C-alpha cells in the first residue's frame, strides 16, 4: 500500500485528497511536527529537506520504489501513474501546469509568509499588512483564472485545484477573506463539498489528535 508521511498541514492534505479522488488505497503515517519528528534521521533518510508530505510508493503505482517529497511533484506523479486529474496533452495540460507553477511560486509562498507573520507576536503591523496584501493579490490572480471555467485550469477538476485548495482551505488562519473574490469563493465551496475532499480532510486532521 502507498504510504503518506504527513501532518495536519495545508501541504500534507493535498496528497490524501488526490489519492481519495483517484481511488488509490493508502496509509497515512503521522509525522508530529510539533515534536520535531520531521528532523529525525529516519525521516530525513526519506526527505533530506525535513518537510512533509512524503509519499512512499513501493513499486505499487510507478513500477519502482520511490520516496517522493514536494506536494506538487507528488500530485504530478500520482496523476501520471493513475491517468487521472491531468490531461494527456495540449492546452488543457499546459493550463494545469501553469496553475501548479503559480501555486509554487506565488500563492503558496504568500500564504506561508502571512501565516508565519501571524505566529510572531512581535511582528510589526506593517509586516502583517504587507503579507496579507500579497495573499489578496494572489487570490485576485486566481479569481481571473476562474473566469474561464468552473475549475482553476478550465472545465475539469485537476491536480491544480488540489494544489490551490491546500492553503485556501486555511485562508482564515492568515486573516484572508474570499468576499472580494466571488469566483474563488464559489470554487472553494464546490471543492470543499466533494466527498473525497471531506474524507481526506477528516483523515488529515486526525493526525494532530
């Protein structure tokens, strides 16, 4: 069985969402970040960067043993291994990758920075305002993308939607609102209601209990 080493984080939740959507059996292995378990030698043998999630596939999907980190890379790996949630070619595939790259370079760093600033009791109000402004800017970019279809890369649900959902699922934790981005709000509501997403969130949140 595929194993996912994870914790209750925005990046971790993406992997079980994908696996639930794809119908792939998996086991969630808790890595308690609060206790620093990601810094153990055993974990760093799987991911020297000491971050979750890590997918361990023992020749089940891809034909060879692999321990894979970085949530976007894991999503692409799973999509190509199963043939689901990623178009085979053409413009539709390019749009999915456009959103994956935007997530990695824009939306995810913005949300992470805003989250870290909120954790710092000594952070200057100006720093918090700048961080939230960048979050709102990236939400505006996503708002424009959603003008072209129901999902972030067009008409079909894809791994790009899963990538963005991870942080937007926690938008309130960074002080963000979706009131000014109605397309994002509608999309977030739709994705949140998907049975696979509901199940994956429940399993992921249980890792912190």
